[in-house]
């Protein structure tokens, strides 16, 4: 599962990754209630800071395999 935790304004400005679920960091707790805790999850944001926070939070909530994309979409060349 690929989750993009950037804000809607960022999605509109820089675009989104194909197949990504667009769930802002603020919306993640509500969305997490419906997610399978054993599914591997890759989380992205602009630079990796928010995705690192999201991955740590998901781990604390019992998710088995959340990971953060180091450098975020900026590292992928999306600006």
C-alpha cells in the first residue's frame, strides 16, 4: 500500500504518485481504523519528515510494516 500524507494543496501543485492513497497526515488516524495492520505500507510526503512521523505512529498502533520514503517526493524529482 502506498500512502501520500501531503496536504491537498501539495497534491495539486506537484502531482501525485500513481496508485497512492491520498491521506493527509491529519486524516491518517481515521483512515488507519480501516486498514489491514499486516499489509506492507510505504508512506511518502514532500521531504520525508511527515512520512517518518506517520510510519512511527502506525508502528505504535500495531501496524507491522510501515516504511517512510527517505527524501520524499522531492528526492524523486517532484517539486
